[in-house]
């Protein structure tokens, strides 16, 4: 089991920051996913979320919003089975240029690109998104506001 913190970073243009990776266990499958990663021993999920944002984007000064979603995803990665338990946080940020200088060696190996996505493009892409229903989930947040308590979302 791998406790994980994810951050749904939304800019002032209502675009979400996503990274594109390829799972080494399934090389033909490319997918887009938000900032985040494993929670280290002794770290809170909020601390992990902030650390991951800094490592993956270079952004240190931002307001971490509320815990909005929970998700469990079991999949094969680097030849092993991962049981990922994610806590998703919301962060409204100003659009900025991403620095991947803090990527781990593992991230350098499977992350190929990043970009800011408008919701309308997410709704029409054929690319695999994480979670798979990210477009309607994001549209719901932008139109209806954040949930008062974390909601469990599907893979």
C-alpha cells in the first residue's frame, strides 16, 4: 500500500496542470496525471502535497486548498503491484512556468511532458486521464464549487 498526496492545480484561466507519463510495465499506455506522489514516513498528507508540488513544478509559495477527493487505484508499475491510496487537494494558483529540476530519477524515467489543460480540451481528448473521469469531475468543481467534505472518486 502506498499513501499518496495529489494536488489538482488550477490556474486563473481554469486550466489544470497535468504531466504525461508512460508506465514502464505497460509501455504502450500513455496517461496524464496531476502533481503528487508518495507520502514519506513521518510526513502529513499536506506536507507531502507541498513537497511534491515543489519537487515537480518548482513552485514553493502557494496556498494549498482543502482535501477534496479520495481515490484508491491498484495497478502494476515497474514490475510490482501498487495499491495507491490517494488524498487529493485543490490549489488555485497563478499560471507559471514549470521547472522539473526537482524530479526524482524515477520521474525523469517515465514523465515525458507537462501542460496546462483547459477543461474543454480534457472533455474531448482521447488521451488517458488520471482519474479517467477527470474532465467531468473538474467541470463539476469549477461550476459547483468544492465539496464540504472529501468525496471518494473512481479510478
